[in-house]
């Protein structure tokens, strides 16, 4: 599942990246501002990943997180 962070970048958990055999992420300059007012540093960034939803291709950027609550 992709979770859109509201600014055109989607969040995916690290164990899903491994399960899907996605490429290793690049460093990211972003911090995430969580709903509980804390700041989290993503594990990395994967740009321009092509995914298909119902046969329609989309180009997405993924921010990797350790876990989602």
C-alpha cells in the first residue's frame, strides 16, 4: 500500500521494499512531521519508480520508513 504524504511523495515501509526487491534508497533531505508532532527521519528515497494500478502506469517517489503505526 502506498501512503501519500500530501506533497507528492509516498511512504512505504522498509520491509515491503525488501519483499518487492526494490532498489536501495538514496539519502533524503526530507524529515517527516508526524501527527503526534514528532519529527522522523526517513531511511531513504526512491525516485521515479514505475508502478501499475489496474494496468495504468504511474511514476512515483517513495520515502522509506522503518514502521508505520
